[in-house]
C-alpha cells in the first residue's frame, strides 16, 4: 500500500435533488478495485445522503441508500461525517445509517465505519490527501 | 492545497464551507460566479478579509472581465490571475479541491 | 429488445439477454437463460445465483467479483471463495453470466 | 508536470466546460502534459457531435475535438454516465440496441476506472463542475 495514493471523495450534496450523490457512490465502488487509500467525507448537505429510512417508492427512483452498507465489503471503511454539518441540520449520528466493516486484522471483528469529526479535523484530513474528488 | 470556488457566495455556501476547511497557508482561487466573493463592500467581504490573514486569494481575470468587475472593486490583497496563472497555481500547490 | 418464452410465459430481455424487469424472474426463467448461455444449472450454480439475488436485495447492487468471491468464501467455505471456482461455474465471468441468470441488471462494465 | 482534468458538467448551461477547456489549453501551451480529460455526470454531453450551436457562439465539442487532434489528447466519456444520457459510440449503440451513435471525433467511451487511473497517474487532478 506504500505507493497507494490517498483518495478522498467529498460529498456535499443531498441525494435525489441531483444525481451527484449516486454517481459519486458509483465512482467509489469502481475505485475500490484499485486498492488505493480511500476515504469518504460527508459535509454540508452531503450528510443527508446517509440519513436512514430513505424510501423512494413514491418518487419512482431507485433507492441507492442501501448501497452505502456495502462499502465495508469493498474495503471502504473510513467514512468521515462532519459534526458541524450534522448539527446545523438538526441531525445526530443516530439519524444516519449504521455502517460497519469487518476488520481483517482483528479477527473480522465488526467495527463502525463512520467517524464524526469536527470541521477543523476534516480540514486536516483533506490536507493529508493526494487526490480530492468533489461531488 | 489550492481550493477552487466557482459559486457566488450569495447563492451557495461553497465559499463559506471552503474557508471553514482551508488550513493556514492554503490558497483560494475564485473562478466563474465565485469571483463575486472577491468584491469589497459586500455582505460577504468581511469573511474573505478575515480569512486573508491566513490564506492567499486569487481571482480569474477572464471571469472578472466577463462580469464587468473591475480590479479596483476587489478586496485588497486579492491577486488577479489569467488561465496561465491558474495553471501555475495548480502546479505550485500539491493538490486542488473544487468546492462545487 | 427480445423476448424469452418459458413454459407459456413471455418475458422481455435486452439485446444481450438480460431481463428487462427483475420482478419477473423465477427459477424456470433462470434455467432458460442459463441454457441459452450453454450452462446447466447445478446446486453449485444455484448457490451463487441465489447469493447474488440476496446481495442485490440487500444492497441494490451486484457485488464486484472481488467482493463476491470474498463473500462466497465466507458463506459457503474457502474452497468456493475463489475466482477459479466461480469461473469454472460461469466460464464467461460470474459478474456477467451469473448476474444475467440471476435476473440482475447488466453490469455497466465500468472498470 | 502531468495533469488530469475532470469535467462534471455539460456544455452551455454551466461555464465549467469552458473553464476546463481554457485551463487545459493553457496547460498544454505552457508545456505541461495532460494525461487525460475525463467527462462524468452531464459532462459526457461535451462529447456529442450532434450539437449545433449558433455560428456566432463557440462550438464546445468542436473545440475539444480540435484540441485533441492537435495535442493527441485522451478525451474519455464515462460509459455509465454516457449510457444514462444517450451518448454512444458505434459499439455502445450496437450493444444497447440503439439505431444511431453520436460520439464526436477525438472522444472515446470507457469505464470509471479511467478516472481513478487518471488520478493515480497524474501529478495533479483538477475538477470542473457545478
């Protein structure tokens, strides 16, 4: 992994209003095959992407929110959600889907993928990347 | 890092969000509708003026001219660059992030 | 657009034989698609096809081959959780062939 | 230096395609290498040869095509995004049973992996979008 690049996918848009959330997720899933160091950040309206109990039946659009739960299978397990963005929208971590992964190095123990970070922490995480892809 | 903002600060929060996440020593390049964030005497000028202590600000000349915004209407310290200057900034900073 | 006739029932398939409507899938249709692919469905084939259908129901995507192999290995044992085994069952690739038989959407072939 | 460019918006509605073009051209003129220009989301609409803008306006697609010819640029449209939006080359049209293709000269259709590769191979990746 030493020559792997650090890729950060920055999600700042709400789902369904535009296609960015869905097409961002599609890049992440394809990108996972390249064995780079992948992280996802959800801030601003992007935090709405992870809200649980999404139901698109009446809208007649595919509900892609269950796909976030597959990220762990794809070894994408660094998911940063910004605290300030959650608070500004009246949300807490409990309003979001519970995303987990199985840690290969810890006897496949199930662990949380989502880490709530402050804007200042997220700024440092952004600064530590090689590639930042924004959606 | 070079932050690129292309949204008017009066329409979206891209500039605010960018400034909240830009660490000291980074640069912010304002392009497209983002150049309105470089104007002095607006409701948003104070934010940019405060951030300019830690960050360098640039604005793209093509977008300023297209929108009829003269250089003398810009916040002091905002540097105007052309596309060549844009390319130089991308090369100078180790990565870029677009606040779409 | 083509169609597939199975025991008096007609279902719509696309140019490459993928089901247009996932809800129309049943085991007879799966067998017919497999036959068109030159495959005979054994218990081993069904294991993979059913796994794909369950995965799709839960996550709304067909897993990448890498993810499929790992998950099959975990569920059905290490001897089945490798691409050699999966390619033996589905010579033209588990992503393409097994998804088609399982009635899942055509992979966009993005990699 | 080696750059990759990501274009996430279609032409004409948003300025992103113009900025991306002007940036790419400036980078090439300054002697930098453009590893790839990848078009995603509505950005794939940059690659349709059927657009006919008025003659006193710029032709965004033709401009890309000319730049590609001059500099041997790799212009890639994401296949998944292109399929959604009705952009096809001859192979894609045939594979999906369509009666025509519309990709412009100098563009090719490929997978999202090409975007990741563009990020891995280049020194810088710059995104233009809405």
